C-alpha cells in the first residue's frame, strides 16, 4: 500500500503539533514539515522571556474565548475538540509538567522553552516526521487529485494533504500565493505591540514597572488594566499589549497616532483621590510629600509625578497648594500621553488577520473550498491577547487538523 503524504507548511507550534499528532495517529501517513527559514519553533523559543507560555489556566470555554479579539466564535466550537486540559495532559503524557503562575499563565516547570522544543522534536523523531529547512512555498495547485507545491528554488513536491501553518504574515502581499487558492484573506494588521512615546520625559524611567495600571485610549471605549512597564521608547507590559490587541484595527486606521490616559492607582478616581488627599494633608501634615509615597508606587515614578505636577521636593503635605494638588490628582488618575508609533516584538509578533473563518470547517480545520487543504494556527483570522492564548489556538487547531487528516487516510 502506497503511503499518503501530508505536507505541513510551517515549522512553528501549530505546524509541529499537526505534524507529530497526524504521524502518531496514523503510522501509514508520510509527514513532511517545510520551514522557510533555518529555524524551527522560533516563537516557542522566545515566548515568555524564553520560558514558553504554553497556555493559560482557564478551564471554561466561555471565559477563555473572551481573550480573543478576533475568532472567538470559531474557537468556542473548536475548543470542544481540544482545550486547555487536553494541552496540559498531552505534554504531561510526554514527561513535561506545567506550572501555573499567579496571573494564570502556564509554563513548563523547568522554566525553559527548550523543554517544549525538545518534547516536540522528540515526537517528530519518534514518528519519523521529515523536516526540510529553507523551503519557502511560493504556490500551491492541484493536478489529478494531488496537491503540488512550488518552492523558492523552483522545486516541486506533491502531497495528498496540505496543512498551512505558516503563521501570520504582516503584509497583505505575502498572502498572494494563498489568495490564488480562492480563499479570502482579512487584511493583516499588527497586534501585541508596545506604545512609542518619543521625546517624552517618562522614558527616563525606563525599567520602572507598576503592578497594576489602567490605560484608556482617548476617544474610544478601549481600556485595559494590568502590569505596565516603562521602556526607553515608551510603554509596554500586559496592560499595553492587551490594549494593542483589542485596538489593533482602530489603531492601524489612525496610523498608530493617538492619546492614552493612564491611571497609576486604579483603586482611585479623581473624586475619591481628592478626599484621600485631604486626609493625607491632615495625617502627614509635617512630612515631606516626596518621602514615603502613600500609594505604593515605585519611588522614581512618584518623584516624576510630583515634578510633573509642580510639587517642590521640600514641600510638606500641610503646605500643598490647591493648584499643585489638582495637578497631582490628575496625573495620578488620568495622566495623558501622546503615542506616536509602535514597536513590535521581532519573533513574537502577532498578526490580526488571515484566512477568513467562514471558509474553514471548525470540526476538521479543512478548507470548505478544497478537499485535502487544512489550516492551523495564526494563518487563520484568530488572535489572542498575551498570556498563552495564541499558543492554545495553535495546539487546538493543529490537533484538530491532525486528527481529521489521520482519519482521512484510514
């Protein structure tokens, strides 16, 4: 019996998960991964600061889908096939235990992304998955019921099944070879990026982090909370990254030029903080305002906020003038910054956009237009906020495609 061949385009998380599971579920299947670069699993390598944020400890599909700005309805159905607990069990069965951190993110207990890479590579070797590097696919077409792939060096290879798991492309033109397959593509825009604040004095505080801040985009309903990190170019951290994901399309339209309001002390608004200030003036009357800030903010940030509010370093609480107090209240609860541009993570960038979901069967990840053509991962119009959600999409869609392909060849 001649083996049927599956070619997976893309050597990332979704591609590997599809390849190794299809090969395991059906030993009669020849499985080949084509990777356009000379690196495998590059996002896995750098994710979570090199620790790999495998998934998120959320066990409710209804709650989980709230973390996907695009594709939540599609994933609501797909997650019934393979969800968080399945991911945890899959890695555990292969000797990789995961741990949950306070914010719900899940990492290998080794705190090393290499553990996940080694696990996937071991599976590929165990089930004889062939890996070919520096093989960029330029086109796909069918002949006599077979798929043919045209590559960068004019090589061609045929397959019975194709799973496209090439990740999200940042530019529309890069989807050209896929559009030739009659699939509609939602225009790609960046997601999960940091905010640039050129020439803003706050960048002198680079490295300062706040455990919880609320950031709003002026003129929109977009607002997110969470840790915020000040960098040498602007602002980053989960609060900013989540905001960039939810606002990906709106912010692209305005060419990433907009204003944000930052509440450094989310427990207060301007009215409640005014009452607190009156209390502080009484309780700490003789103390210098600059000493021992009452809001548990990093000292460098507190000193910066006082300076921005015109509060002299030697001023005591009892002597705080109304004008400076009002400025300080405003800066603590709603400090405004002009954002001019973005910075994306090189290997970790996420794209909003991709193959339209109404053209894909969520039960199989197969194209509704072409039999034998499957999709997995970020190539489809699904993207999540930071926290392991994009990897869960990769594991889920990769597994569904693998199972469907394996059954096709039984």
